[in-house]
C-alpha cells in the first residue's frame, strides 16, 4: 500500500505492511497472554508492556525487513528495561 505520508512509506520498507504486522502482533500477544494466565505468575506492568512491545517488534521482523538492526536492538532494550528492574 502506498500512503500520502512519505514517512509511512519509508517505515513500510523496514516494518512491513501495517495490516500484516498488526495481524501477526495480535496473534503473538494472544498467545503470550494465554501462557501468562496459564502460568499464574504475577507479571509487573513493565514486564507486560515489554512483552507486548517485543511481540510488536517480532511482528515487524516477520512482516518487514528481518535485517533491520533496530528491530533487534529494540527487543534487547525492552528486555533490559525489565531486567534492570528485577
């Protein structure tokens, strides 16, 4: 899809089609939340948010450019935000 906003078009090259990325991210988040509930462990808000954002980054990797270093750096960053608080 081509957008009028060129920033969106540029992001599409690395992040993939937004609709596809959203579909993958939502499926991943449902799976993660299901395991979180099954585990019955208490997750902090920072852990929950980091897991959500990691799912979004994984979706971008799967639907966009898997060789975009920022996706991988962001995943590590979200994990570090949690580990620093533990």
